[in-house]
C-alpha cells in the first residue's frame, strides 16, 4: 500500500511539471562556446568541481538554467551566465549538450561495494531511499520527471550537491525530494554513492 501511495504521488508530481520546447542543437553548439571554459567544449568538464553536461537530459538542463536565471537555484557564476539567456538560448544549449556523449570516470575500489549497495537498495535502517528508484539502475535518470542522469558524473560534484541538499543550501528539488533523501545520509554514504555513479557507464 505504501509503495502504491509513493507511486501515485510521484506520478502526480511528474504530471504537474510543465513541458518545455525542444531546441536546436546546432544553434546551441555556437552558444556553448561560453560554457566550454568550465564544462568542456563537448560538455565533458575536465574539472571535477564542474558538472559534466554531456548526455544530460535536455529537460533537466533547461530546468536548471531557468532556475539559475530565476534565482530558484543559487550560484554566483551560473546565475550571471544564465541571466541574459532567452528561452530559445536555453532550449538550444540543452539540445546541444544532451546530444553529446558523456565520458565515464572510475569508481574508487574502496567505495564500490558500499556505493553500489546504497545506490541500488538504499539504507532501510536510516530511511535512505535507493537512488536507482528515480535515477534508474544504470544512472540514466528520468527525462519526463526531470530527474538527472548520474552515470559518469564527477564524484566531487555529486557529493557537493548532496551536501548542499542536506544543508538546505540548494532548494530547487521538486517536492523537497532530494533534501529529504540527503538529510538522512552520512558523509561516508555521500562519498560512496558519488564514487559509484562516477564509474557507471
């Protein structure tokens, strides 16, 4: 019964989310020149503190850029970058980066078992939900729900975002879903699951 209620709630949340128009990847590539310094020319950021955008769902990328622009998600650099973007610019950038292929990283051996267990099954004793439930067993996410793909993402970036959700520094998660999950995670769990998704292919 509990699982059924969760499923209904999730469906209602997804259904309430607005859809966004598809963009022009070619136009997005030209616009993405300004993004290359931090995120890489093809969206594979060389720096672990900047997220890889390659292969990320266009729906998620558009939401994040709109949130940076509106102030729902706060970051001095990204807010300034997003401020002058039009809706078409945002759609085009999302189309370009989503069309690129993410380059996976490697999982630290000492984090593999713990990270895999937490990602696939969660932690029943502390109430941490399995990441795979929303982000898929392979880390591909859910574009309809705007749940991001995590496979190959930098561990340092994933860990930083989980800690921001946990502290309340980041609040643009629909229904406070990620804040609720991260609030129950220890630093060790965050590091382990971040390492695990970094190595997902």
